């Protein structure tokens, strides 16, 4: 718009409206975004490059979880496990030498503890352990989450030969006996 098109009254009104306004000293607007702290960013990048050594890769997948019902009996055997071994395991004829109780835990915490427990059992050459996962019916009517996850994880674990639901006095369908692989230690007679 040129000066010729502005009427005198409009110009006076504009001048009155901007009376007392000071011109901007800088040409860039402040977006409110804090300036980058280069030292903090460099330190963060250095930490990311060194990695976190506490991350445990356990090889257990949650991509496909086999849903099981609260009272459903679990039974699984790896290739090569004899049916007679599964029957003995199911009837508690193979005594368990260790036990872990996972029910009430988050899936992540249960996974960590189960992995560590099985690793320790294998290290100590234990043949059979009991894992209590619980079987609580969820309020939304869906399948028990820990029971389903434990059922899936045990099938994936390299040291698990077989597992079955326990007899009632050992937890029934809320627990499983887990038969583990062993490498015989020298001098061991059993």
C-alpha cells in the first residue's frame, strides 16, 4: 500500500495506536526452545556408543504367545523325549530340586527371574524344577497372562526338555514341573 492511498484520519489513528511502541532490537523471534547444550549432547552420544552392558539377551520371544485357559493342563516335550519320561514327570515321579514363584509379577520381571532361575539350575546340574506361574482369571475375561507366557518361554528355552502341569499338592494347573538337560559332571553316579 502506498502513502497516497492512506487517508489522513487512518494515519493519525495508526500513530495513536502504536504510540509508545519500541522497535525490535533483533530480527529473529524467540521460539522458547532452549539452546542446545553441546556438552550434554556429546556426553549422551558417548554413553550411547559405549552401550549398556546390563542388557541380557535371553532368546525368549514374545512375538507369538500361546494363550492357555486358567484350568488347562500344560504338557510339552522336545523332540526325542520319551512318552514314559513325560508320564513320570506329570505324576511327580521325578522329584524337583528347585522352585520359583512368579505369579503376581509383571511379565518383564517374571521373564528376568525365570531366565536367571533356569540358568542357575542348569549350572548346578539340577534335573527337575517347579515353576509356579499362577492361573488367575483376568478381569477382562482373557487368558492368564503369566501362565501363557511361561508356556511359550519354556518351549523356546534351549535347556528345557519337557514340562507338565503339577499334581494338585504341588500347585496343580498353576505350576509346572520342568525337566532340564544335564551334562554329567565327572564322578557323578546318577
